[in-house]
């Protein structure tokens, strides 16, 4: 089954927007090294890599875009037509 051109366009634009936001975020935030004497598991629990820097994004922009489009489809299909 082929997707609509509008769905493909929406997915592409959402991916581009997410990448743009991530670039701006990386530009504004510099990595800050934290020096804690905790185990690697404890550091991961609080969001710090074992090398001392904060954990980055958990999902790729493509995964985020797919989830956003899936959510928008869900909202559109759940609308009650009156």
C-alpha cells in the first residue's frame, strides 16, 4: 500500500524540523563534564554517561518523526464527524 504524498511530505517536514531543533539545541548547550564518584550504573540512572557528560538524545529524528505522524493520524481518525 502506497502512502499519500501528503503523509510523505509531512513526515519529511517533521524530520527536518526535528533536526533543526536539535542543531539549535546543540549549538546553545555546551557539554558540561560532571565529576561524581559513583558507579557507572548510578550515573546512567541519573542521565550521565560513564565518561562524565550528560546523556544525549534517546531516539533518532526519524523515529521521532514517525511517532509524531502516527499520533497525528490517530488524532485525525479519532475525530467524530458531526
